[in-house]
C-alpha cells in the first residue's frame, strides 16, 4: 500500500515513535475487525434457537431439543447440545456429565477471549509510546534552544514543541478505541459465560435424566 505524501510528511514530523504508533493503529483496527468476525461466527448475538431447545428439553422432548441445536455454530447452542448429550448418556454419572460440559464450555469461552490481551497491551503501551516520543522531542527542542543561545527563535521552539506533542496525541488516539473495544469485547465474553452457565443449569435441573 502506497501512503499519501501528506501522511508520510506528517509521520516524519513525529519521528520513529509516530511510525510505530501508526503501525499499532493498523494492528488495532485489524484486531477489532477480526474479533467482530470471530464473535459473529461464534453466534455471540444469537440465542433464539438455544432458548427454544431448552424449552423442548424442559418439556421432556429430547429429540426436538437436539434437532434445534444440531449443526449450529453458536457457542450457546454447542454448549447446550454438549450438556444434553452428556446428561442423557447412561454411561456418565451426573458429576461426570457436568465435568464434560464444563470442559466443553471452557474451550469455547477461551476462544471468546482470544486477542483481548493484545488489545489490552496496545491500550496500555500506545500512550506510553506517545509520551516517550514527546519527551524525546522536547529534549531535542530544548537542546536546539540551548545551542542557539540569545539568537533563539521562539517560533522555531514552538514548532519543535508542537511536533513533539504529536506523538502523545497519536498515542491517545490509538489507546482510546483499543480500550473501548477491549471493554466491549470483555462484556460480551462475560455475557456469553453467564448465558452458558444458565443454559447448563437448566439442562441439569430440568428435563429428562439419562435412561
């Protein structure tokens, strides 16, 4: 991808740190888009089929409950189907069936939180990188002021300072959306975990037991 000359000139004013922050911004956007795609594939915003299947299960209609869940990619549906299968398996005790269900749910819940550590790291380090760039830029500006002595140009000093502050602004511009996205994704993962725990409880406390 070829960057516009104006963008290249802007990045060069901030120095290497601003280039690094720009790379982090691209990575942040890629992570957010990938996470949205992953959660959509996991059915984070769909649960009607699972609710209907749990109603069938509570009424004792095992076949109808399983039929509604078969082939679905939703994380809720897969967990509910796993719980129903384990609950209705005569070879498993109730404790073993619960363990099987918990193990299945743990794997899926791990997937809902994948990538969040990277977003957390970006949200933490981006403003620090911006501050580092600003400090380095201010050092350069005041060194130039010292060397100029009485011939110092206030306009040149002001220009050096605002260029140094670019990295702080850029770091915050990357950290804020990364932090917002991280909080949102964590809330989705927590809601999914709560829904899965509720579904598992309904499977084990209602409906038919193993034959």
